[in-house]
C-alpha cells in the first residue's frame, strides 16, 4: 500500500511536466496566429512581413518558422484559425449542422461587428487570392465550394425540398455574395451598414422565395412593363 501511495504523486507530477510545455507551445502558436491575422489583415499577404508577425507575437523570426514552417504555411493556418478550424494543435470551435447552421451564420455576422481586424483579414486575403499564384487561392476556392454546398443542403432541408437543386445553389451563392460584399461596405463605412439585419432579411427572402416557387420578376421585365 505504501508503494502505491508513493507512486501516485510521482505519476501526476510527470504528467504535469509533459503538459506544461505543450500548453506553452499552444499559447505561442495562438499568439503567432493572432499576430499574423493583424499583420496580413493590415498589409496583405505579400507585404506582411514575418519579422513583424514575430515582433507582435513576442518571439523571433526563426521561432515563427519553427511552429509553422513557411510563410505560406502560416497563411493557411491563419485562415483555418479564422474559420474556427483546429490548426497546429490549437482547438477549433464547435461547428453547427443542419438548420442551426443558418442561425450560426447570423450569429457569426453579428460577432464580426465586434472584431473588425478579423473581418479585414478575410476581406483582404480573399480579394488577394484571385491573383495568379497566390498561396491561398486553393484554400478560398475549396472554402467557397464547401460553404455553398452546405448552405444549399440546409436551405433544401428547411424548405422541405420544394426547390430545385439549381435554385438552392443559386440562393446559397447569393447569400455568400451578400455576406462577403457587406463586409467590404461595413469596413469602409460601419455606421451605414447593419450587417446582421441585412443578412437576416436576405436569408428570409431567399427562404420565402424557395418555398413559394415564384421567381421574382427581373428588372428588365419590370422596366418593359413600365414602358
């Protein structure tokens, strides 16, 4: 009994010694991700220097590379971190599924109004990614494809499959376009744009249209009738 009692504290102490450096490592990595999000958001990927990221994170340039390998690797890690995915050992955020995902989108838009740096990072890097050879181009292409499919699947579910696949995909594309476009408007003039309200209205109108099955008259048709 004495041996078992003495062994327990030694096992716990050993576990603590293993966990402490791991926790410090994760803290350093998260500090780098936060710093990179600020630097890339303010200066873009090409002009954002790893030296500045390292300085903001309180470590050396070599330290940043030790954790993320390359500048390109850090960029992709930042994008995943921004999207709430687990990356480099840093835990991700729970992801909503099914109809709850639409509420999650609205909540995220509302949350973004309190973190302009995160919104700016996404806006800058997503715009940059369309340029030839950009290291995040495939990430954004895949992200949009997956998000479009997920939104379309949820819209199909909440409307009981009343609309065609083409219609729900178009609706999903429209919602993404509204969310991304509003972010740019909001960054330029935050007092003029209520992102959560506009996205909620857009989503409600898209769902109503899918349920009713009545396509809106085009602007050209309306103008022709007025003529």
